[in-house]
C-alpha cells in the first residue's frame, strides 16, 4: 500500500476517490497521454477499491490488446450489444428486488412522468443528466472514451435512450407484462462466453453452472456461496440434464423438492450432502422457510438469465414464479422492553460502577445508542471515532486490519447520541486511550481467527463480548415474550429500530443508520443519489433519541472522567 495509505490506483481529492493509472512508456505515443485519471464517483473507500481493481484489470487487458495489434475501434454493433448486456444486468437486479419485496406500489403516473422528462431532455440534447449512468457503463463495459470527444457525447445520448427504455420495461413489469421486454430483446444478440456443448441440445446443467461460477469471480464471498448452493442443488434435484430441457414442469419439481429441505444451518443436516438432505424426512419445524426458497429461486433465475445472455436455448420465463409468505416475517430478535433496559442498566455492576473491563460498561450503552452489531463495535479502532461538522460519530468500515462489514450497506457513519458524548464524555475516554498508546477502542477484546466462506482466515473481535453478554443475560433473567424469538445483544439493535419507527423516521434514512439495504429499488435513490452524511443522520435521528430508561447514574462512572 502506498505511503498515503490508499491502495494502488486510488487517489482522493476532497471527499471523492479517483482512479489513476500510469500509461506504460511504450504506449504513451499511442494514447498521447501519460496517465488515465477518472472520478470513481464515491466517497467510500471500499467501493473505490472495488471499482479501481476492475478498471485496472480492464486497462491492462486493453494495453495488451493494443500491443498485440488486436484492439480496434468499437463498432456500433458491438456497442449496441454492450448496451443490451447492461440493460439485462439492471433488469436482473430489479427483478430480484421485485421478487424479494413482493410489492411495487408506484402510482400509475409515476413512470409516465419520468419517461416524459427523459424524452424532453433527449429532445433538447441535454445529455449531461446521463453522465452518472454513462460513467458506470464505461466502467462496466471496459471502454476508454475521452471526455468531451464525439464518441463520449454519442455515448451520453445512447445511454440516455437505454435508460428511457429501461423505465418503459419497469412500467410494463408493474402491469404484469413481461412480453414487452421479450419482444424488445428478440432482435438483439448478446456476447457469448464459450461453454462446452454436448451437441444440438446445448450444455448440460453442470457445464453451464461451472462456467457461470467461473465467469463471475467478482462476487463477494457470501454471494458466491449462495450461487454455489444453486449450482449444487439444480443437478442434485433435476439430474444433469441439458439446460434447454429445463421446463416449467421441471421447475415445479424443483420447487417441490426445495420445500422438503431442512434449514441450512440446522444440526445435524448442516453436515450432510445435498443428496442426504433431500432424502431426509424433515420435521415441519426444521423445514426451510419461504424466504429462503425465494432466495434460491431468485438466484436460480439469475443463472438462467445468464444462460439466455450466452445465447443458449432456454425455456422462456422458466423461473418466473411468485411466492406468497404465509405470514409477515418477523426478525428472530425481540426488542428489549423498558423493564429489560432498567434491569440491564440498573444492575449491580452499573449502580456500583464495578465493571472490571471498559467494554463491559460501554458496549451495552453504544449498542442501545447506535444500534450497531456487536462485531461492528468490537472491531472499532480509535481512528474510527470521528468529529466532523460539529458531530461526533463512529465509522463502521472494513479498512482496518481484521475489520469486516457484513454487507456494502453496513459501511456507514453512525452519529452518537448527545448523552453519550456530552454527559458520559465518550470522546474524552477515547482520547484517554490514545494517550495510553492504544489503537483499538476495546483492546481487551482479543481477535479470534475463523474461516470465511472462501476458506481464508478472518479475524473476529466480538466473541468474548458476545459470550460475556450471554452470561449476563441469563443472570438478569431476560426472556423473550415470544418463545420463537430471542433476546440477545442484537436486541439493542431491534430496540433502536422500533424507536426510529415510532419517531416516524424516513425509511431510507433509518435503513442507512442501521446499515440495511433498501428493500425497494429506486433508480433515483439507489443508483444516483449520495448516501446521507453523519450530520444529516445526527439532526434527523441521534439528536432526537429518547430511551425509556434512566441513565443519569452512569455519569458518575470511572469510565466517564
């Protein structure tokens, strides 16, 4: 890593990250420049690193093609194929969200209004509105287009036209019409990835699934694990049949078999092969949930959409099936009641200020005030406690050694409740640790090495704190009102979520505060818009928090001096 602490090919200007790549000496005359530099259009290092890696890989492939003399000017036909490919990817994402949320309640005029505005912009030639989409497309397609060039302006117009057509398809989907997009794509071909073929019937499931996994090596480890599950389940249930022969009847068989599976992490099934699990007589309480079946079907649909993109014969809409949950799914974790909070924060150790370790004092307080996961708090470094625009906040990140984030949405600033910073003097405690030469917020929590889904070693800091809180929870007698749910440290998170709901906090703001992804895809909010800053979250949420428990006695603690 360079001396400035940033990864290779990443620069920072203000709060925005940029991609920078020096052109090799032997190609500078060809490109008439010494380096490429583009905005990555993000303020988050994790996103910047991923984008920079992809751009660098594409650039070096481009350099090698130029050196070999095989890289020519992209044809209109090839550009059209790339645009269609990007549309299919966007539509796959939108369909996955549509299936998982099972609701799209836009008013009838919503799509007409957006399409009308975009068409007026196209007619006036004001293409700058599509700059964000165009930069994303350039990165996705691995193109090198000079800003201000004719090709770039043409691309702005082409991407704007693509986005108009996407909105038309979204509109038809909301009306239950999938024939519209089928007709639209009928005249286009997509780039193909070579896969071994068994003859005129096309590749077998095992062959296509192997190529599907191999061709998508940019997935996160958790995503790869989910798709690998589908790659094992499909042939296990249907047999290794040709992709072209998987029809609606086969999918009915597939879904029926999925419903007989046990829960994924339930003992003793989690040690069995898929064939063994499928052969088991699973009691009803151990059966997989409808939500898991939905996820299996969404990922299965992604695979068949990929097959269609490769030009393989696929039965139309083979996985398009709606699932209705028998009841509203609730989180397994139950919020703490006011009596629970009183029990916790008025226990003997808090009243007598006798917690021997700082994390035992601070973690329940921070869990309640921030809603952060126990691992997110346990892995914090002192540098993750920040002050900007008159707001104290903690930054949940995966940039430090051993740090990890559950999802992309988990990377976020969480502004601190004023009682924590002003009355409990948390910033002063952080500064005290710095003077002692510490680097971590909770140095008494040793890291534990575990294996992640890729088989690589990964550090976890929260185990000791989790074991400690579980022991105290039993001592305090905290029990859920619903026997099918539980009360654990995560209940602080559920408690804060409930408070935000009753405060009337806007959904997307509450989701970012808690590190959740939006349950409803929006081209405007999820694709173009920047995330909320710490100050916005502080003014809307943290500064207005009120908890149904008296915490005044905590101000006298030795950890608040």
